[in-house]
């Protein structure tokens, strides 16, 4: 079923060991028409840091719950590379991120 990308904004991301934050924005590939990354604000547990979450780590959404299950741990999110969400993602950064 197709959904509007705005349906994802504000959804909480539920890691395997607790909630890591909520979706604030998306990086969208306008050539392939896919979501490349979800930009997640981690809230107070990680000083409102913004992190990228790959859609490949997201499981099936329970639309009534406004929550997305993720195959990640809080520790993985905490140790993920920093990102300046005001700039485009370079291929070099993306390669570094994918290695993580």
C-alpha cells in the first residue's frame, strides 16, 4: 500500500532495547524515487542529536501506533557517525556510513 511520506514524520523509532527518537525528516532519492534515510531526532537521551536510519533497518509499521520497529540497538545509534542534516549527503560520507 502506498503512503504519503508525511505519514512517517513524528513516528517514533523503536529499537530492540527502547525508543531512540522520532522521525523529523527524510532524505529522498529523486532519481530512484525511494527514501534513502530517515532523519531521527534522538530526544533527550542523546542530547537531541540527529542521526540517519536506513529504511533497511525498519520493520513493518503498525499504522495505528505511530511507531516504526527498527533492527537497531540504542548503542548502535549512540555510536553512529555524526551528520549535518542541513547539507546533502556526499557519496564519500555515505560510503563511510554504510561501513558502520
